[in-house]
């Protein structure tokens, strides 16, 4: 059905809306979870690549490879955010997936640090095509009053996706060698891309349905409180510029810059950290570190529910409370007993608390304050800054090692620095405790 067709009767519209929302939710959830298949392969392969018989990648070499990936990912996020608003979700996400698959296959054939670094940099650009346009896609179909719970459920994609991708890659690596960590996961992403192509729709209007605010009877949000929705047309450079001038979007970007080092350090380095501390093999090391990802779904669901039901669609309060808990756990982490159970539990509770603010900042709040018209730009800007923080988190073990010339406790300092970063993020958010997006009340009567 074309965008300009007449509206169906209310009962028909409601049935069609329910069906299309379920389909789009499933397609976008699976798409972002799928991106992790080609993202996590190298972090699992590190356990083997660090050994002399498989190339003897040093800590500095692995840091170089991951830094190239993360820098490309950060730059790509800024560009993909704008592209998502300008050109829509479908083309951008499918293109990113297909190139990601090709690059992952080539990475499994790599034979040197330089080749791996170059391929993972391209992989970073591919991965950046996921989050911002997909978050926008969800914002097109779900209104602000329900978005906390919906985005909370939706944001389980990167927690579950990260866990599943790590375990699949680790099983392939242990069974067939480290190269298969790339090849098996690339094949799985091909299946995900097919499902996305069949199920995804960019906007309700593309299938003849009304905008979500009209369907739900809500006021239309605006980026600039002095403008009306008509003055902020979707896909326009005007909306992109409004988002880039929003103080709240930049505050969220700064907060995410401070949060992301903790998440990415655990995601990229936990298998090696566990292996060094406990002497475990790839599957056990990945399983212990992936307790962080396994806790994510419960954390993001709790954050979405709290922000909608307890804090009346305010996203800041649950962020601040959970960040305080994360900081305390990070400071305590080096003192946990040397056992799989203790480290697994530590990663689980850090993940449970950290995924609450992580998902709210990068997902729900980005869509709230960017509005559905500028959600991709807002999410891209916030996640781009977060990815720059991830670069710092990835490089932290190497930087601390270089600084401690006497061979001191590298990981103890790493966790202490991460805890300090989390405290600063919480402090920036406290003054915005009651802040909510602006709306255009006079437009509500048209809904």
C-alpha cells in the first residue's frame, strides 16, 4: 500500500498495526543481534592467536587491531546516523550486513596482524550501519509512552546477540580452529539478513498506516520546543541540524563516552582476562566472560520498566542509580576469588546493572530526545561518541601495562579507572533527573 492511500477503519487499522509492529520488532531485534555474530569473532579468536603456534599476537598487536576496528566503528556511527534519517533503515542495514559477511570470511583467511587490522577496520564500518537506523525503525512504530518497555525488550538484542555470538564462535574455534570462529558466524549472519529482507518495513506510512502518535493518541514530540512537527520534516537536513544542536543529545553523548569503555573492555577482553587469571581454555573463558552479556536482557528489561512505570517515562533516574552500583562492583572486581563461579558472578552483576543505563542512553533516550524524525542522527551521534570511549576502553590494558614499568597489577588499575569513569557519568546525569523531551501539545488534537 502506498503512503498516500486512505486510512482503513479503526478496527482494521488496529489489527494491521499489531501485526506489522510485531513483525518489525522481530526483524530489527534479530538484525542487531545478528550483527554481533561478525563482531565477536576476533575477541574469541584472541585466545588462540595469543599463542606462538597460531601467530603469537602480542597485547599491543591485539590492541592495534581492535583500535582500528573501534575507530572505524565510531566514525561510521556518525555517518550512519545521518544516513538512516536521510535514506531509511532498510538499504543501510542490508548493505552493512552483506559487506560484513564478506569481510568476516576474509578475516578467517588472514595471516598477519596488518591484514587482520585492515579487515577489522572495514568490519567496524559495516557494524556501524546497525544501531542508529534500527533504533529509528523501532521509534517509528512505538510511541513515547510505551517506548521504555518496548525498547527495554528490544535492547536485549545486543546482550543475547553478544552471548550467542561468543558461544557459537568459541565452539567453532575449539572444534575446528580459530578461523572457523569467523566463518561459522558469517554464515549465520547470512541467514539473519534473509529474514530481515523479508520482514522489515521502514515506517507505518509505507504500508498505509497512520503515524504512531496518531494511532496511540499522543502529542507529537519535537526536537526544538519552539517549532512544530511540520517544521521538522522527516529525512530533512533541518532535522539533522536540530539534533546536532540539542544540548541534551550532546550530554547523553558525553555520558555514553564515559559508560562505553566498561562495556567494551569486558566484551573484548574478558575471555583473555579469564584465561590469564584462571588458566582456562577458549570455551570456558568465553563462557565466564559472557555472563556479562547473559545478564544484559534482565538489566535492559528492568531499566525500561522502571523508566516507564516507576519514573513516568523519565530515563535519567534509573541510569543514575544503576551507575552507582556498577562503580562499586568495578572497584571490587580485582578482589574477587580466583574461581569461575566468582568471576562469572562478578561479570553477571556488572552486566545486569550496566546494561540499564547503556540501553537507556543509546536507545530509548536517543529516540526520545531525537524524536522519531531525528532518532537515527541522535543515536548515531550518541553511539559515535560512545564508540570513541570504547576505543579508550579497548586500549586501557595496554596503556596501563606501558605505564606500569615495574610490571604492577595491570587489571587492578584497569578496573579502578573504569569505576572512576562510571562515577563521572552518573554525576553528569544527576542535574537532569526530571528532564523529559519537549512536545507539541496543539498537534495532539489532530491525532
